[in-house]
C-alpha cells in the first residue's frame, strides 16, 4: 500500500487528467514506442503550433481518469506505451497532427490506439476520417463562399434589372424629347 503522500499525488494526477478529458473537445491516445528524441521534439512542436496538449500518460492512472470522465471504452487500449493528445477547442487538431505524424512514421513506431470527440469514444478509422477534414478556418471560408454565391447572384440580377429599367426610361425620355 503506497504511503499517504504518494497516494495523494496520484489522486491529484488522476483528478487533473479527468478534468482535462472532460473539458477537451477531442483527444487521441497513441503508442509512441520507438520514436527518437528528435522525432518526439518535432511532434511536440507541431502539437504546440496547433494548440494541442501532448503528454506521456501512465496507463493505470489514465484508466481511473477515463472511468471518471465517462470514457471507459478507452480502458481496453491502455497497454504498453501511451501518450495523449488533447485539444480543448479544436475537435480536429489532435486527430490531424497525430495522423500526419503516424503517416510520416509509416505506422511502424507511432500508432493510433483510439480517441474521443465531445465525450464519445471513436475508432482509429474515425480518427483518420476526422483528420482528413479541412481546418476550421477553411470550413468557415467554404461556408461563407457558399452563402455569398446566392447573394452575389441576386445582386447581379437586381443590378441588371435596374440598369435595364434605367435604359428603358432613358429611351422613353429621349423619344419624348426628340
């Protein structure tokens, strides 16, 4: 039985990890076995650039945290080396960064175990599909463009109608004057 100090430290880690899981928009668990220090440094830099928190986690403590967070289905993948990538705001970022890195590693040293989005556990295939989505900014730009199309068409039609009416009125005025 661990002493009280060690136990309270572990409980604090579980509580912090539980809160991180509950507040995350999404997260991905990976097996990082065999990546070099240089590769890990590059991965961590990419994670920071995309607003993703990344850390190596202890399987035993993570089991308690996923249970507390209502993500018990993740317990089955908590074997071997495990790291966790989470984002509090962007549901696509962890999946995208992890999937891109796994592709660079050819899946040999860095493999995706499972993930979650908005409190729902998702499979490796769903993580890969999520990673293929365009970024939030690109999606918003596509939406804005789609919304502008009909408005632009209406503006052009109204302008053509008004211009035609103005020409017709000018022609009538010219006939009366002439």
